[in-house]
């Protein structure tokens, strides 16, 4: 994947806004007290060894764009022996995630309040057991498709990061984005789509966590679940 200094690595543009409203006092306080204890090392400062962040971890998962952090926190609570790395540029979402981390007394979460691509560039080969991308910004107008997170180089970077047998999950509630992502992931060497029948992408996997965002049904279709294995 392109380095952050490469012109091809464009600054992240969000379909939403980086900050939509003033942070609640409790969340603002958590930026000063909790975030420094759970923040990832600065990826622009050098390579990140995720195993060093939680040496006892049996697996390392990355969630790209965790929204309000509900899914990230729920998975962390379910899998306390897994290091959960979450990236999200939307500051209100980071504040919400910090609240979930505090309320759950979660010790296995590390956050990056910015572009996930910088973190991906800083991670070593075959360092992740799972990558999750849930309801990314759709950019559903054709002229904006180039702003979508899922592009060919991004898919190749995921392959680089996943261990053999590692898993990728992509979820969207926009039909066009599902088609777009599937086309790019399927043509990326090293990824194998796991669906055998329609229910495999129409029905939520057993380990899926429904969030308030998903319940709003803002897209043009019911959620579509695309699961891949690194082969």
C-alpha cells in the first residue's frame, strides 16, 4: 500500500463529518484521562508491533471505522484474550467508544482516532487474525466512488496483514457498495469468499453484533455480509 507521504495516499475524506457536535463533558474528559492509556502508538512515527501491545493476546483483530464503538466493545468483552485494535476518525465516535471501554472495564482495546490506512501501513506482514469493516461510508454517487475505502490497493494491503486462515468481514447496507467491494475482494489474490448460498450473505453471522447505526436502516438494502478467508 502507498506510504502516507505518497500522493496516492490521499487524506481520508469522510461521508460524515469528523466532528458533528460538541462532545459531552464525560466523553471530553475521557479524551484526557482514558484515551492516552488505550491509544495506539503514532503510526507515522514508525512500525507498530501489535504483539507488544498485549503480549498475552491469543489473537489480534482490527476494526476499520468502528463508528460509536458498540461492536468493537462487544467483541472485546466476548474475547478478552484478543487484542482489539479500532480506528475511527470521527471524534464523537471515539468519545462514544471510550465510554464503552470505561463502562466495560475493557483492557484489550487500543484505539487510533484517525485514518486506519496509516495504522495498516505501520503493521507488519501477517500480523492480524481478523479485519472487520462494518458499514463504511458509502459514497454512493458514481462520481464519488473513488473516495470509497475499498479499492484494489486497500484489498491487497489487507491480504498482506492477514495471517493464513485469517478472516475479513465486510458489511454494508448499500447494494452498489456490496457489488463494488465483492468485485475488488474477489479479484485480489489471497482472498477466498466463503459464501455458498444466498443466506450466507443475507443473514447475519452468529458472532455479529447489531449496533444502533445498523438499526437505523439508512441504506437501500438489508445488511449484506461478505466474509473472506486469507488463503
